């Protein structure tokens, strides 16, 4: 595994800049890997890990850099819960740990470095120094992963009977005897013009 500072450089490059969220994300991911005993997430252990992230912000880019999990590899799963949290699942043994940033860490950052006026700079420095126990909550959890959620899953592809688009990974819905994509079943995030 790389050092904290090496991961920070990689995260800043991938994200476009270094910020408090990057520091938090690197620490969060390194802790998750350490708790699961995964020491080579982008090498020998790369097919062992699935990571669920709960926010689409800076920390998520850092988590992806450290873990090597990517959406396109089906190893990074996004749940839009608006929380700086991630769950790391060892698919070999089924062990999983959820780690969330404590809200109190922001107050602690202000207390630790009141001399730093810029909030981002204050948090970046503090998040390097705060202990894991003061920065995060950890919780061992169970995550049920059906076969279609695993990286490398090759499943049946079906066609939506309304729009004709292909649907992978059992994401189709069956309504009134028809196979439909989520958009045609009324769950669209977009509106046709």
C-alpha cells in the first residue's frame, strides 16, 4: 500500500485539486482497507473489494483512488445518501465495514487550529492530525451482494419493450406482463423535450 502522502498526491491529481474532502477520503479509505486486511487493493487484492460510497463529493474521488474501485469496473457503488461515508466489502469472506466521518470533526478542526482563518486549510491540516477514533465512526455490517453486483458479472441482457434500449444487470422492471427499463416504467430522471 502507498503512503498517506502518496495517496494524497494521486487523489489531488485525479480530483483536480487538494481539499479537505480529499484528505478525509484518503484517510477513510485507508482505514477501511486496514480494517479488512487488504494491503494491495490495486494489485493482488483488486478483485476482492467492492466499495459503496454515500456522497458524490470530493471524498468519493479519494476513496476511488485509494481502493482502485471504479464505477466502470462495477466495484464502486454509489448510494446518494449525502453522507461522507463508505462501506468496504471483502467479497472473498463477506466481511464489511462502514466508516463515516464524524460531524464533530469540523468543530475539532476549529479548536485545533484557530490561527488558520481559511476553513478548508484548517480542516486539511486537522484531518491529517485527528485520530481515527475522533475523525470516524466504524461499524461492522452485512451487505448482501447478489451475483449481478459483483465485478465481472456477465448476465443476460434484455430489451425494453417500450423504447427498445438494452438493459443489463437485471435492472429491468416487469409491469403488466411487459419488460420495461426504469425510464419507461416511470422512474426516469430526465424528461423528453
